[in-house]
């Protein structure tokens, strides 16, 4: 059927030439569209790309380009692009491509470090990197200044900047067993940690940076005392045996404790960055301040074995100072050696009144003047044994009224305090003197004379035994015989006793007759005259 028969108009035939003319134009749209998409991706990548930073580390241990990630609180914020060496080969330079959200990590005080397994005073960290590998940790800074080159930390920071709390500085004589990460205790509760330490400017001590977490930093006041809480504090006193320690962590890795003098919450909180003195123990920390010490020197003429720096200076049981140094000096005048002991004495430990006298504003040289008066009264230094088992010595100050007079030379920079030997040294000196005297005794001559005397005595004893003893035996026999005869004569029934008794009776009667005759003559004296006349006549 034709088109006319159906009644419908015929369709126009396509213009082939016109279609062929537009076909090349449509083909060019595809690369244009691809270029547009690529440009869009580039623009998006540029817009999404963060800053590029370069961090310097001592070693690239555990870092790999294209694999090692940069994390902040376990969130990926960057990737290590490349690792290269510095020109002097001292460090490695790690180039990091940060993400768009990491623009805040280019502050000048931002910190970078490598996170890997570590064992420190605060515990074990980085164990998750055993499976996933090391990564770079970041602590965002707060500075308004920005930069793209940083020096990485060799150890992770102990405190992040977003952690609430307060930093303080402690100054002590020695570090002890303290390390970075050592705990800080308040009433045996861990409230912070040590963040760093270093020598002071003059090298005479150490200074430590400590961080006390909030809200415990409100218990740090201007008069707060700090001390080493490391190890075990063992005491044996009148109350018994005591063992004191903060915790097992402090026993192993050391620690620091603090407390106010009154034991109560301070009225004024110490500002950030305040400096405090770090004492050796709690007793020293809570003691009243010692004030300015008086440095003196004591010379001894004996061995100082057992005396070491830090030994106590004792005054009748009160520790009023400590030994600073022990040395030796040659005395050119006496041509011998002297042993100088330099000590620091704290007058405040001898009472408030004495401390006020020393610290008087009217006399700037009050300390040495008071010391001079005490020396004039017999104050002397003496070495004494503090422990018989270890042989440790200490310096004792006491009054010796019989000590030789001494006078201080106040013109010297360090005043010399006179000394006296201790009792043991005096005893040793006396024993040595006795030994020297005994050495002078001629024991050999005395022994020889004694041997000669013994020989003579032996000869004498032999003569006595041979000559004298037999004669003495005869004499004793004769004496025994005489005594026996005398005993027989003196017996009651012996004839001698009877005759003697009769003679005594006759003698008694004779005496009685004589008494009667004497009485008669006294009464009749004429009879005596008559008798005399009769005798004259008889003679005629």
C-alpha cells in the first residue's frame, strides 16, 4: 500500500550530511568531561590536603614511608611520605603529609614522637604497636605561631597539653631514685608524676618538673613541703619498730610526696611554676626551716676513717648540722698532717631564742661572736663512734671545762672550732705510753739476775736440807724431851708439886709469925731496947 493510499503524510528522509557534520563535535565532549572530572578531583585533593611538616628524629627505627601513620588520640591525621638523612648525618628527616583536619597541628609548640613498646617508671606503654607497627604520636600545641619543621621527642611526653593540672618546679640536692614518670603522692594517693629533671645552673643540685593533676593541685599551697618518698623508711624508737612506705610503685621506681605544714588544705593555692625545696625525708621536710647555716672547720689529729660527708653534727643528742667535707692538710709549722672537717651548723635547731640571737640585725657577725663565747666556756668538737658494727663516726659538740683555753680567729673566712680527742684515743695514747715505758724495762737482765738468784736459792736450800735441817731435828728432839719433863713436873700428883705445896704452906706460917712479931714490937718498943742492952752486956 502506498503512502497516498493510507492517507498519512510521508516521513522526511534523514539528512545524512548534517548528522555526519555534528558527530565529531560530540566525540570531543568525552575528553573534556574527563578533564573536568580530573580537575575537580585535583581541586578536591588540594582542598582536602593538609599541611606538610618535616620532623627530625635521631633514628628512623620502626618508620616506613607510605605505611607509618600519624595519630592523635588513635585518630589518623597524617602519613609518612618520605624519610631522608640530614646533611651532617646526625638525624633523619621524616616528611609527613597531614590531613585537612590537622591544620591545628602546625603550632610552634606541637610535639611529635615515635610510639613503640616502652617500659618506664609510669608502666608499660605502646603494646598495641606490637601487631600494628610503630606510629608517630602528636600533641597539639597552643601557640599562635606556626611552623612546619619540628624536632621530635625521643620519649613520649608524660602530660599532654589538654590534661588539666598545674606544673611546679622542685629543687633538691640529689635525684635519688626519681625518674621521669615517677609518681607524686598526697596522703598516699597518686595525684601526679615527674615530667622531667636536670641539673641546676651551678651544678650543685637538681631541679625537677612535676605535674599535679586537677583537682589535687588545690592542695598545693605556698608553704607546702615536698620530700622523697622512695624506698622504705625503717625506724626503731621508744614506740617500737616502724616501717613506712608510700606504695609498691614508690618502693620500686621512687616517688615524691607533699603535704602542708598544718596538714590542712592551704588557704592560698600556689600558682603554676612555683618553686619548692625537695627534702630527703618527711621528718626533714616538715621540720621548721633551718635558716642560714654557720660554716666552721674542725681539725683532728686522728684517723677519719668512718667519717663521711653527711655525717651528723650532734650537740647533746640534738642534730644541729652535718659534715660537708673531709680532707687532709699539711701543717708547715708543726711538720705534720692535719685532718680538716668542714661542717654546716644550723643555729635554729638549738631553739628559737638562740636563732634570734644569731639572726640579730644589730650584729651582722652575731653567729661567730656567740660561738666565740661558747668556745670560751669550753665548747669543743670531738669524734665519736656512732655505730660499733660499721665503725661510722660523727662529730659531737659539747662543753669540756678542763679543756685547754682556746680563742677563735674571727678574721678567717671559715672559723676554726677547737677539738679534743675522744676517750678511746686518750686510752690508746696512754696504752702506747705504757707500752713505750715497758719497752725500756731490761727484762733480759732481770731474767738473768732472777735465774742467778734462783740458782743461789737452790744451793741454799740444799745446804739447809743437808746441814741445818738435821741439827734442827736434834734440837727439836731435845726441846720435846724438855717439855715432856716439865709437863711431868707440873702435873698435880707429881712429888715436886707436893713439896712445893708444903713449902708454900710453911712459908705462909712463917709470914704469919713475922706479922705477929711486928705487931708486938710496935706495941712494946721497950722490949726491943732492952734486948739491945742485953746484947751489949753479953758482948762485954
